[in-house]
């Protein structure tokens, strides 16, 4: 797969208009873990709404047509720009999440990534445990991340639309822990959603492609 973290902005932009970038698989491809029903709402309603909102918020402003990364970085932490930040960051985070999952996911990471995981966490299993712990303990809505900081890997969690790219931290993969990501399939059982995703769907190839 050639898609990595560096080419999301192009996929999200057509001229000065932000677009709903295609899912990297069919909407039933992640079944039985994530149903087509969940994906149709999550991608077709939630993700699309962020795109529609951002186009409305940026129409005829100097930010229109800038990359999602630029918009996210210049609006982060500014109370009067919170609407723009939230929608731009949620578009980016969702694109990143779709690619963090794969119908052929789970299993063993590629060797180069596995070595970095073992250096940081001792083992792949321990990395998964720490990721799951971040996902489960994120209070309310947010995201759990595997990130690269310098040459080292680390786990991060963020609230609502917040994203590690505002912290000079390079995302490698993410898990969406907003309730809309799992409620239809798992109801309130966030730990079951997270652990099943980590075992069956997590896209280590994508994470490896994002290493700098
Ligand atoms: Mn979501």
C-alpha cells in the first residue's frame, strides 16, 4: 500500500474544496468485527459531516484550500477557531483510522517495525496491551495512538478531535474510541472492541509505512 501519513492532505482536497476521501476497502470488509452498518454511519454520516462542516466554515476564507495539516496546526489551541480545528482534525483522524484498519490486519508487524516495538515495549503483545489500556482509559471521546517521537515509539491518547500532529509527534496508527465507532457492534463494551480490533484488524503494514 502506497498510502501513508504524508499524502492524506492531497487525498482530502480537490481545488479549494475538501472531499470525502474513499475508504480503502468495501464497507463490509471489516466484518464480523466492524459491521457494514457501523461503517456506513461512521464513514457516510460522521466523517462526511466533518467534511461538509469544514467546507461551510472555510468558504471564502484565506484558509480554504490549505492542507488539513496546515489548518490543524494554525488553529490548534485557539478558542475562536475551535470549530475549524475540530472538523479539520476529525477529517484527518478518520482518514488515518480507516487506514489503520485492514481486512488482513492483526498478526505480526513487519520486521523493521517489530524491532522498534520490542525496543520500546519489550514485545508486540505488551505494545498491544499498552495501546488497549490507552484506548480503554481515554475518558469520553477520543483516540489511542502508536506514535514515533524521534527514533522511539510511544503510546498516546487524545480527547475529542485532538491529534498528535500538533505535538510534533508522528502518528503510526490509531484506534477511534468515540462511541460511534463501536456502539452498534459492541454497545458499551469498549475493551472488547479495542482488543478485537488489535487482534484482527490493526494494520501493522500501514504503521510500518509511516515510520520516518
Ligand atoms: Mn469516529
